[in-house]
C-alpha cells in the first residue's frame, strides 16, 4: 500500500508541476487572467494532496485499511475537484461545456475533506505515540 501511495503522490506531483508550468507560461495566451487563477487553484490542491500521499506512504501512523480508503478518496477527490476546475477554467477552449458538470467540483472537495478526516481518525486510533 505504501508503494501505491508513493507512486500516486509522485504522479500527482509530476502532473501538478507540468500543469502549473503550463498555466504560468502558456495558458495565459489562451484564456483570461481570472481563468488562469482558477486553473492554478486546481494545481495547488493537486500538489497539496500529492504531498499528503507522499507523507502518508512514508509513515506508519495510519493503518493499512485507513491508507487504502484515504488513497481512493484522494484519487477521486483530485480527479473531481482539480480535474473539474481544469475543465471549467479552460471551458472556452473545448467543445464540451464543463459548466454542465460543475457539481462535481464540490463533491471532489468533500472527498478530499473526507480523506483528511480519515487520516485524523487513523492517527487518533493509533496506539503508538
């Protein structure tokens, strides 16, 4: 499980850096400044959760079962939250209207919050100081 957490965290980190660089150096030519800021919010939350996965994968303060749940919550949350933000920010560049699925953004945010809650519960339940 730790390897899956570390691989997923690394992947999200790599993708976040690539998308952040694109937002900083290329996206501004295609969309307005507010949309770039929105896009960067998606990048920032993706990077935060990449770090969380890397920390979680390198520690033993949460059980295997909790780590598994947290991993799936973060994967789903990042896809729903950051992914929908990427789509909404670049909506004018696509033939698909991402505004029709904008409801998945707060659902993704809720999944990310649930991952943090699961981690907190796992830490509290851990008997080792």
